[in-house]
C-alpha cells in the first residue's frame, strides 16, 4: 500500500536531537539508535514496521538511507526523509 506523506513536518522540536523520536510526515517516525558519535536512525511506518535505516556514510560525509527492499515511498515521503538527513548532516 502506498501512502502519502503530505504533511512533511521534519521538525526537530520533539526530539531536540537528544534521543527522542522524530515524526516525519503523517506516516513515518524516526527512532534514534545510540551507538556513539554518528547516531543512526530507524524509520518505521505508522504500523510500526521497519522501512528504512539512516546512517552516517563517511566517504560522503553525510547521512544516507538504506531502505527495506519491499518498502515503497511516495515523493513527499522521500522529501521528508531527505530533509531529515540534511538536518542530521548539518549537525555533524
């Protein structure tokens, strides 16, 4: 099932980048996974299913997404994830 993420609120207010969850639009939430300097994030859909993993990619010096092979994303979901990756990268 393809869902729209038309409300792409990638605000860091809720998490304040200190370990809280971040809502990405209407259907996704990012959860931090503590592992030291470059904190990875797990993205789950509104059903709680894992759909992607965001991690620091040293060769490119930025956060990147590794999606679950069966995950399908609309353009606005991808925009929300891209915006979140940009915010994470800027904070490094």
